[in-house]
């Protein structure tokens, strides 16, 4: 069969309503929901999987990258730091940041970055408990698949889950889907990452009496690119499989059949990898494998302002927080509120991987700590209003500062 079919017209029941709907329960969505709930709003978080954390937990990307600039100065505070502490509340898997959590000297802090490795399952359970305590309604197994609009305002998000299709009435929406799904559905301007994504498929394995993380497809090295500095681990017996693209295949992250091909190709490579190590060590078995696609950069909001990596150290008057560059020591970027809101849709914000940045900057803002920074800012903004182009940015900054966020380099 080919051609097309017309879907039947149907009434979609408005089953609930909330002040702030957060779409996507990754790090950005968790931070957004916490901030909006603490700001006194009725928050619903919808997540297509059945656990929180997105790539950081279900994707097993368990390295909480640095909160510091690599020169001994902490640049990410607020929820970025709170979530790091929560992620290792019951112990770090590796790299406990002693110099930062136990009053190290400035020399220690210049040497050791404020980074840690957490257990993904403990973290997912712990943040779920926190969100429930804050009164956030979590709807798992629920895909945001359309929006209803009046003019430039989203009035409801249409969802699909085991109950079928239903609508949730909203005052504002924070898109934390990682792929700017809501932005695209609502007709906000969006952009795709030009380079696409290489395959990755992280997994935990047991061998020789211990469980370890295999960063399979650690670095995305596009054709013609040199490996990023530090991406080749020294003296590691598994280095050869930790580094580089697993295959020549590149994928956009926003095409259904292509995503399935990417995941099955990555699974195939992972299976080969496991068998290869089992040849010399039959105790080698996978313990858990990533259960969502590992996508670095796919689709984002093309918002009111687009931040570029040339802005290192530049003062942004509407800054909502800062980030360092996980790849190198030194650079610090102030992230403007303009990267979070759309020119076209008045009550929509983006956070995490979805914010408005150029392709080179995207590689910096897509990782866990800046996703928490932009999630916190979006949730806080949504607790102050729902017409984001007209929001009182000074009031937002005051609220963020009172929650311990640092906005400017100096
Ligand atoms: C191979 C790889 C290695 C990485 N390594 C690191 C690392 O070592 N350290 C680090 O800090 N970062 C790392 N990152 C980046 C980082 O993990 C993620 O970019 C970050 O966690 C993204 O958070 P997020 O909340 O923006 O998005 P995501 O984690 O992608 O969360 C989005 C959530 O939204 C849900 N969702 C999507 N669409 C819908 C929809 N339509 N309706 C409902 N729910 C939806 C998803 O299920 C998901 O839970 C890595 C990424 C990759 C791909």
C-alpha cells in the first residue's frame, strides 16, 4: 500500500491541566520541574520512558561533567550543583570530587575538576522521589505528540499513552525533549545540527570481579575530524573500542526509521565487542545496556538569541547562569535568557539540548551540568510568568541568584 490515508477526526478529551508542562524527564526536565514546583506552580512532567534522567540514566552516560572552569573556580551552582550532590548521595561510582566537597585548597581545585561518576539507577530513583515530594505529577509512558494553539499561545499539549490520546491544558510549556519536539510541533523556528551524530552505545559490564562502565563510542569523530583532546584514554586495555565512531553511519536523531537503524547498528557493534572480550575472559558479561538512543545534537530551538562559542567570557546582560567547557580548561560562557525562548510562541521555553546555540556551542551546552543550568532557568522563568519575550528578566535573575545561581564571570 502507498499514498496516504486521512486520519479520522476525533475529539481529544482534556483530562488534566497544569501551570507548567515539562515535556521530557532528562536532566533539563528534572531541573525545570524542580524549579517550577519550588516556584509554587502546578507542574506536570511527561516522559515517554518509565524512569527519569534521559540519556544520563537510561543512556548510561554517567559522568557528571565539570561544574568548574578547570582553573579552580566553580562556575555552575544552583540546581547544577544540587543534582550533582544528589547523584552521589549514596556514594560515587568513581571520581568523588573530594577537593570540592571537602574543602580542598585552591591548588587542589585547580588540579582536580569538579566532576564525578554516579550510579544511574540510584540517581533515577532519587530524583523521582524528590519530584514526588515537591508535588510534581509524573506521567510516564507518555509521548507529547501535538499541541493545540490559539494564535501564538499553546493552550494544550496532546499526549499519547496506554489510555490513548488525551490533552493536558497548560499555561506554559518547557520543551526538554532533547530534540525540540514541542518547538517543532508548535511551529517555533528550529534548526538541525549539520554534522549529525555518530554511533554510541554505552554499557556496564562485569569482568574480573567488578562492574565497570564501557564508554562504547566515547567520542563522536565525524569523517575528516581529528579525535578531540583527551578522548584517547592512556594505558587502558579497552581504549581501542572506547574511542571514535563505531561505524561510518551518521544520523540526525529526528527520523524514526533512521533512529531504529542507528540503535540496531550500535547494538550489533556492542554485541561484537562483548564477544571479543569474552574470548579472553569468559567472566565478561554486560550488566546493563543503554535503553534510549545516544544522540548528541539533533534539533534545537532557533530562539530569540543564538549563542556562539566565540562568546567566551563575554558579559550577557540577560545571563541566567554560566558553563565552562568540559573539553578544555579556561573558557566560561554566560548563557543568555534569549537562548531559551521562541520569537514565535509566547508561552514556550526550551532547555537542555534544545536551547538556541550554534553548532560549535552545542557541543558545550549539551552536557549534564549546563542542561541543569538551563532547566533551572526555564522552570524559574515559568514560575514568574508565561509571556517569555516580555518576562521581567531582572526578576528572573534575582530569583536565580537567591537560589545560589551565579550569573556573571565578574
Ligand atoms: C554518547 C554520549 C556520551 C555522552 N557523555 C556525556 C558525559 O560523559 N557527561 C555528560 O555530562 N554528558 C554526556 N553526554 C551528554 C548528556 O548526557 C546529554 O546531552 C544530557 O544528559 C541531555 O539532557 P537533556 O535533558 O537535555 O536530554 P535527554 O537526556 O535526551 O532527555 C530528554 C528526555 O525526553 C524524553 N522525550 C523525548 N521526546 C519526548 C516526547 N516527545 N514526549 C515525551 N518525552 C520525550 C526522553 O525519553 C528523555 O528522557 C553524552 C551524550 C552522548 C550521546
